[in-house]
C-alpha cells in the first residue's frame, strides 16, 4: 500500500517539472499491463506489511491482520456494490461460511496445509455464491438487499441446528501452526499469522483489481450505470450479475477463513447482521468505486474503535458514556465524511491531493 | 561421493519443504510458561484485567459485574491497598463477541501487561482465550461462567472457575424437586447451548421419571410462546428454568398471559430478583401494560444461590457490600445480585493477592489460591485446590418472598458434576472483619 502511494506521489512531484513530453515514472507505471502492475504493487505492499509488523507488538500484529481480512471482505463487496451496482446486506454470511470451513478443516483434517484450506474455502464459498446469486439474479435494489439480509440472519442459526458438528452457540476453537521452526527467532508467530493473512488478502486483491480493470469490470460498470442500455449493447445481464456475486462471495469466504485462522475461532456471535452492516458502512465510509476505498474502510473499521476507546479513556467520562463512545465515534465519523466528501475517505484523500497539486 | 550428496540434499530440501508446508492444524506443544515473574506489579500498584460485555446484547445486567468489582477494589485502595499496593483494575469491552475477546485479551496481556485476569465473562467468549492465557502464564482466576470446562487442572492449570457449574446446580435442584414434590410433573426450559445440556445432565439424574417436557430457547429469539405453550400442554406443574434473566422474565410473562401458573425453579444465572423485576416491568410496558405487579409475580419463585442475595439485609457481607456500593460505585443504578457477584470475585481476588506476599509473583498468587480457603462471602465451600478448580461447589435452595427476606428451603448442599452423591455442605464462613483488608 505504502509503496503504491509513493509511486503516485512521485509522479505528482515530477509533473510540474516535466513540461517536456518525456514520460514520467508515474506514466510509465500506469503504462504497464495490469497483470504486471498489480502483482508488483502487491509485492511492495507485502514488503511494507512485513516491515510494519517487525516494529509492532503482538496486539499490533493482530490488528494489522484484522485490517487485512476486513479489507478483502470489503473489496469483494466493492466489486459487487461499487462496480456491479448490486446491494448485499448479507456479506457476513459468506465470511461465516469461510470461517467455519477453515475451522472444520483445521479440526478434522489437521494435516492439510494452510494454502490448500484457503483454496477449498474459496471453492466452497463460490459455490454458495452461485446458489445465492442464481436465486437472487432476478432481484434488484431493495429486494436483493432483503434476500441477502435474510441469509445473514438465518445462516448462523445452522450452528445451533447441528451442535455436534458446528459447536452450537459456543462455536469452535482451535489452534493453528505458527511460524515454521526454521524461522524461529526471526519472526514471531503473530507476525507470521499477520503475514499469512496479508499474503492471502493481497493475492485476492490482485485478482479483484485485475477483474475490475478488465472486460468483466467494464461490463459490470455498464450494468451499474444502466442495465437496459448494457443489455442492448449485448452484455449478458443476468450472467454478469451472478458472476459478480460469486466473485464477491469468494472474497468474503476467504476473508472469513483468514479471520478464523488469525483468531483461532469460529463463533456464530461474530457473524451477526451487525457484521454485514458494518462491512457496508465501512465500504461507504472508505469510498465506493475504488479498491482504495476498501483499504480506508478496513482501517477505519479496526482503528476507529481503538481510537474511540483511547479518547474515552483520556476524557475520563462516566462509564455509561465511555462504553458507547467508540460506536458513537464511528457513527459521527461516517455521517461527517458522507456529508462533506460523498465519495468517502478515498474521495477525501484524492480531493486533498488535488488541493495540494493546485496549491503548487 | 557425489552420488550420495545429491539424494541427501534432495532429502533435506524435501524435509524443509515438508516442515514449512506442514498441516495448518498440526501444532507443537510449547514449553510451560515461567511463573516466577510479576508483570503488572510495581512498587505501589498491581494491574488486574478483565474482559466484560460493556456494550452489546449481554450488556444489560452483566455490565454491573465490573461496576461491583471496581467498587470493591476502590474500597480496598482507600484502605491502603494490598500490602501497600493500589489495585489498578482494567476492564475491556468485548461486546460478548469472541473475536473482540481475543483482541482485548491480547491487548491486556501484551500492552497493559496485567498480572492476572479476573472474571472474564462468558462461555463462548472466554473459551477462546483460555489456551492463550495458559500459554502466556497469566493466572486466569474466577471465570464468570458456569461451564464445566474451567475445571480442567491438567489441561488449563492456570484457569479457575467461580460460580457453581450448571450440572452441580441442576443436580441439587433435581434432588430438591424429587424429595419435596415427588408427584409433580416437571418441565425443563433451557438455553440451547452448554447451559442447557449441562443442566439437563444434572436434572435427569433425579427427576427423569417426573419429566414430561424438555423445551429449549435460542438467546437470539425473544419469542418463547411456543415453548411455554408446550410446557402447558404437557401439564408441567414445575418448570425448571435454566435461563439467563431476560428469558426467565419472558417465560414468566408468557405463562401469565396464557393463564398458566407452574412453580418456577430458576437457576442462579437467571434468578436475580432485582434484575428480573426491572425486566418484567420493561417487557410488560413494551407490550402496553404499565401497571404490572412485578414483585408479586416473582413471589414464590424457587431459586438456587451460592452467595447471599441483596435482600438478605442481615447478612454481614451484604451489609458491607451495600456500604461499599453506596460509597464507591459510580452510576445510580440500584445494587443487585449481579453487582454482588462482581464484588465477591473482587473480594476473593483481594484475599488471594494479600496472601501472595509482599513481593507477589504469578506463582505465589497461584500458591495462595491453592492454599487459602476462599469461601469468603459465599454460602457454600469454594474449591480452588491443585486438583479441583471448580469454584463454588454447591448451592442453597431458596424461595423469593415479595418485600421480605428470601426463605431458605434447603441449606447449602455440595456435590460433583458427575454421578456423585449430594451431601450437606460444611461451611466455615468468615465474617468481613476476619478477611483482613477490611480493618479501617
């Protein structure tokens, strides 16, 4: 992430000087094909995460990891809502599927390596996405939102229906293998876990970014802007919608698997409707229509609460107020950002960057 | 020579690959943590942590546990602290979400560097951090839940239970019903998690032949109409309710609205009369009934208890706690049994810390927990020995009387959570003045 923004800022720094038509670093960067550009950016981001986790403690590692999986889930939602224009209020259900798949695999098939578990999770949650997506392809707007909401409400109840397999309302707990012995002393277990989550997230993001930059992404945006026009232009409306749903379900499932792996648990009370709504709120807060929005949204989701708690602590408020301050803080931030910058934190960042550029 | 090096190198490479790509669930056992350390202890303070649901679905009611504990610690600090050290009690909100519990517990252990954990609340939540706390060598005292899993000294040597576990309590309820109401038809109403299964295991040992219905509810669904109707259909004269407070109240209201008047027998987790009264009035008001005689509705309710309830105003511990609550608790909500629950936990913690010596380490705290009789304010013996981490080991059977002290129907009994007998408890209950830190 950090290095990606560095690249952009380098381009901006050089723009005023380069009156000559010679291409700048930024232009050359943007001229690279997506299949080269995104993996390179992901590698740079991965290096930045490794550097970051080497200076943070175990709690910091956990939070950085949480930003990772939330970002993946929100990015999947971004593809669905921001690009293809379908609203899902039930994305937590796919995280639920992913988390329980990971938990059951680790508990019942401990010999399977992590990467294989992740692949199985993606396959399963995509299958769930096909089923749900096919069933809801004819619905749009509030009807689709309602149908997906029902999924988010209903699915966690499965754990109570099958308590032997899914652990009932207490959920499943397990521990996963930490850093390999050959790396002992170099990186800690929590660093290893944060790196594994971010590795998965970045691979997922590269896939999502490549899709949205390509033909499928173009079709989705056409669909979002005018479904009838897109249909007349020969875009298969139903199929594109279902594909968008399936991809975002896969991203949600993978995010759930990362969460389960990071925390070592899958519990129904983590996958309530509140989670689905928080993901949507974070997406809107971060900014619709750009993968950067997912990053800002995920950071806000994890850190606003932490800052709110610190603020409450610093103000020495009455406990009833202090307990609820972090939630209020998030709400107020959401309202303010939407009022001032309707394009979210990403919109704010780019308009600030514009201001700086014009100020030069 | 060369022909041997190549396979050896290949073998080593394969071994390296195999270890680095090993199964995600294959974990190695780490070495036991060093307990001769004292993080969180300074010249003049000791840091104690806890995770509690301060917001979210479990917050109403349970939020007062930490209020009570904080008031007791404040009182201890005002009286000079423990061996000259002030107690710094840090409560983190987990909103009853296990994912948050994991985060805040790591924060408490790594960033706040707490000396010990006190009364982490909830089975779904705390079960996810038990391994972590034991691996990190953090004493995990007096978990706020009646699940059986806290009492596993071999697996979790540093985790100690607090409240009487659900099976022990249900056995005592079952025996009381079998002996005193042998002709009654009994129905169970319980939560569909370990509260339900553990309670049923206990009840079945005594009232299996009298049982006519077993109904369960999900804590996410507040409609208990079908369950209560089914109990009425089955003609149950006695309903054993192993429910959290909200669902005890809902069941009573539902029964009243369909003209069904069974004898309710409620477990401690759902029998806090002050909380129940509040909930009954609240739910009735939501349904458009403002003048519900909540106190009269509870009159006659049979319940189990293992520490004195707030209505026992002659009890020296309740008198002390009321005084502490008045002087030190923040907020203006009335004191309830839930508050006393937190106050008892804090009292036991204070006692254990005091006995851990002038230079406490985690090991000396654990030793103190093992050696001391921590019954304290409780009405039944407290098990915290090396081989039994069960906490309060039995219960009294009481009956609520509107506007009066509750009537003790059966004195404290103790038992185990398997098929063991129920026996009379022998309690040597110290008064507050014998407990040490209360000398002014």
